[in-house]
């Protein structure tokens, strides 16, 4: 769909430089279908590993698989891989991230934290009521502060509780417990509307939401997306469906 603004720009370009309004987008030919979790994880891991090898040689280079193996060995059974690694398979063009996000049931928080601290004792722990963060002292360069490499998230609202209890599936190729497509969209929407989220990061969240939608719009269960949105706040379900449709229509 061509917006009114886009049409005005095309007309202005044509007047200024005849022939320049011909569609010459660099986006033509790029992948448009979701890659699946195993492939998406491999691509994201490869990008992150190469970045760390080049710019952060002292990094522990912790991977999602290592984190999952560690908490499961520590007795954690109720968990789901969140963040980019959780929804990377829903994207058509996977990207990288620096931290592994896993949401666990509150009663299994201590088991997860103890298991990670035992395997990587030099990680620095930053505790809070809704997330326990692990900082890698070697994950830094150019004077930056050390970066968070693991987030143990705790369900903080009814939507997250529902994601953990009702919206998890197991990827057959990796055995990873992942959020459904609708749960991933609800999590992105929750970040976008959060009054506590950094505005720059909200723009990333919005881009991810659109990317998930556009990769497979026909696979979205809108009733389920609405249900999860309503658990974020009353009216959230309607707005999430609106955001989904705006993404499909290629409108801001």
C-alpha cells in the first residue's frame, strides 16, 4: 500500500528529476518467509560469535544452548526462551543480540540463578524483583561498561503468566521451549506500550513486531493475539490487532 506521503514524495521526485520515481528499492529480492528457529538461531549465534571474536575477545561467548542446558540440569522445568532468540525463527532476516533471555516460573528462580552462577562464577549478578541479570566482565570494549549476557526473567503480569503456562511449544530440531507467534507479538507490543521502556528500544520493538507479522501474516491467530493483548491492559487486545493490521497494510 502506498501512503499519501509516499505518493507526494514520488510526485515531487518526478517533477524534480523525471524518471527518478521508478521503484528502485534495494529491498527487492530479500527473504520474506520465516526461517524457522533452528536456522534463525544458527544465524544469530554466528553473527554474535564473530562480533565477540573480533571486538570482545575476553567475552565468555555464552550461547542460548549453554544457558538452557545449565538451567535444565539445575532442575528448572518451567521455562521459555524469550527475547530475540525466542522469536528469531519468526523473522525472515534474523539478526544478532548480546543477551540470552529466559523466563522461568517464580518458584524456580533460585534454581536457575544458582545453576548459572555455578557454571559461570565470574559473572556479576544484578538482582531486581522482575529480572536477574548476569554481566560478563569481558563483554566490553572501547571503554563501555560490561554488558548483560543473561537475563532470567520472572513473570510480571497476567500476559507473561499466560505465555509461560499456555503459549509454549517445543521446537523439534533443538528441543527449545519457545513462545508461540502470538505470544511473541504480545511481548513486543507490551514493550512498545510500556511507560518504562526506553524510547529508542521501543523503535526496535516496533520493527520486530512488524517483521514477525509480515513474515507470515496468515499464520497469526488473531483471537489468541487479542486475548493476550487484553491481559496486558484493558483495550490492549484491540490495539495489538490494530498494530498487526497496520503492519500488513504497510502503514505507520
